C-alpha cells in the first residue's frame, strides 16, 4: 500500500494525463510550449479521450500510478517484470503483487470474448465431475498431431469423459474415482496431470504452429466433461460465480450447437440448454442483482465444409427467432491459417439475407487478423470481416498493419476484442510490451479486453489481462482502465435500454471502487 506522502508526491497526475511527459528544462520558453502542444496533438485521438476524471478519480489515478511505478522498479530489479515473462512464469509473480489485488477488485463491465468449454480451471472441472457429480467414466485415446520439427508428428493420449449409471462397455473405460485414487500422488496429482495434457500453459510451445497444434486437441476432452446436463449446470453456475467475483457483470461466450444428455439417455437440444442457462442466470441474479446476463455467439469451425457452415447458419437463425435475447451473433472460429473468410462470403451473405426474410437478423462478430503475417488471408480476413459488417472483431492482431482499415473501424464503431495473454501463449507475441494493442488504443480504436480460453491457459477471469496491459504500457492510466471496462458494455450484444441499465450499475460499482482506493 502506498503511503499518503507517496500519493502527494504524484500531485502532477491530478492535473495532467499520465501520458504527459515532464516539461523539459530548456532555456528557450518557446520549446516547452511547442513540446506540450506536440504531446497534446499526438494524444488527441486516443481511445479514452472522452473519459473525464473527477477529483476523486484523479486521487485514485495517482495512487495507481505510484503503485505501478513502485512495483515496476522492484520487479525489474529482480528480472521479474511480468509483461516480459512467459505467462507460466509471470502468473506467480503477478499473484504476489498489491497492484494485482487492486486490479482484481476493479469493476470490469462486460466480458465479450471467451469460448464455452475453456473458461474454468480444468482441475476444478475434473474434481467436480468425479466427486460431486459422480457417475463419471473416462478412457484415453491416441491423438496424432504435427510437431513442426524433425519428428513430423507425435502421438499424445488424451482423455474423453462420459457419465453413466452403469459401467460402460469396453475395457478401455474406467471410473474417474478409481483413476484419481490410483494415480501416483493421488487425486490432486491426477487432476493436475489432466490439466497439463489439456492446456497450453507451459513454455514448450514457442511458436504459433506448435501452440495451435496442441490447442486444437484439447476441446474434445473439455467438451466431453460438460455435455452431461448436471455437469453443464454446475459449470455454468461456477462460471457466473468466478467471473462475477472478477468484477464482471455481463458475459458473452462463443459456442457451437451444444446439446446435453442425462443418465436415462434423454437429450436436451440446444434450445432446451439455453432455457436451462436462462434459469441458472435468473437464480444467480437473485443474490447478485448487479449482474446483467450471460449470452452466446453461435460459432462454427471456419475449416468446415461449406454445406456444414450453411447448416449452422440456419441453426443460428432458428435460435435467433426463439432465443434472440441469448443468441446475439454468429462467428467462425479456429486457426485462421485453415480457411479464409473470402471463400465463404457468398454463403455468409446468403445466411444474413435468409435471416432478414425470416424477420430476424444474424449479426456477425468475426475472428479476423489473428496473425503476425501481412498481406495474406489470415491478415486480409480483416477486409472481409469489415465488408461483411462485423459488429466487433476478435483479436485483430494484425490490424495495426492497416492504417486505412483502422480509420474505417473507428468511423464504423467496430470494437476489437483483445486477449493479450492468449496472443502470447499462442505464439503471436513474446514480450507483451510489443503487443500491437497499444498502437490501436493510441490511434483511437475501441478495445475490450478478454481472456479467450483462460482455462486452457491456466487461469480464470480477465484480471490478469488487465494487469499485464496496465503494467506493459505506461501511457495508460485510470481513464484507460475505465474505458476498457465500460467498452464491455458499450459494444455488448444488448439493446440500448439494457446497456443504459448495465452502465448505471457499472458507474455505481466504479465509484464505490474509487472510494475504496482513496480511503487506503
């Protein structure tokens, strides 16, 4: 905790933005004026210019800045500066900082980019399936994946889970309880083993190709754990609890068609599953009235055959007609190297035309530009996303290559969903101080922060992403944090009245948080 004298030492931050550098000591008074004018000119278009800090905000801003400066100096002296570390090494360092505790307590508005199966701690999922839900069985299957080295390919054994009231046929199936109790080191060691097998946490995946080869493998395992309806309900309940505790009051997840099953063999179609989510959220709201909603973006794999994508578009349209307050858009996911948006333009446009004929709409919210490459389809997907009237863009890592497109995004009100830790762990950036998000922010592109697949990356929520961005870029301040958080409401798939209500709740929570900082 910074003493009051430290805060007063940063009095200049009460009257000027953090981005303003100290006035140079020049004997020429004209130079100082010109320099200040240049700084103001350079920052005129940054994304957070509309945020006006109150006197109380400015005091909190000074406290945060002082704390960041203190921890930056200390951690750099130990070669432990988190944005410069691989996240597997950075996380325990972050956990021990005072600034992270402050960031974690900060209201964060809406969370707009996550994938259903990969939102929670894998160890918790396995333990809950075995101990609390019960009737859990698993088997290991061999999966071949490319290694992008001299081996060419390798084989890994990954688990698949099933829930049954009786022993499943086939010697390969065993009970989860037995597997956990007989594993060397016991149940907790088994849970950690399953997490390692189904995550991209370690630094052994140094390139985009290696990371994606492993990343693509894990979703069958994670999906098999939550296709059982009681387990799905436990998962959604836990998700609401954990993400609300992380400061979020609204959540959007990408999901394919998600049907579930029961022990008696009956199945819930996605429509029924959405009804169950509605009930869980309503129950959660009774104890957490500031929580707004959990909604879904219908997804399909971009690499699927065109006929499959046509079918998923029709499925999404049907759900928009019956559950339009829960299915708020459509996306194509998966490694962008696998397929470009340009091959699907006609299919996607016909899908939207079909929605219109059926008196509904199907907003697109595309992944695009998740690449370090320039001028080839992963990068040029950004052009197609824009021309297809995407409401937001997931990742847009390469958008900084396109000054003209940046202007189009700004003028069209297209926000970018940025997941910095995901970008690091999937091989797009090493040191987060080199992440292109800062280029977008300072040029006026509106951004929301998200965590993409945090369960696969070894954490939950989005506080780590906020921490890393705030620490990496000293030009960001309290106004920046507030804008990033409120953007999660501004660009959410809600109606205008819902957004007004959500923003009122956010402002109340934000002011309470500011008071807690000033009172320290």
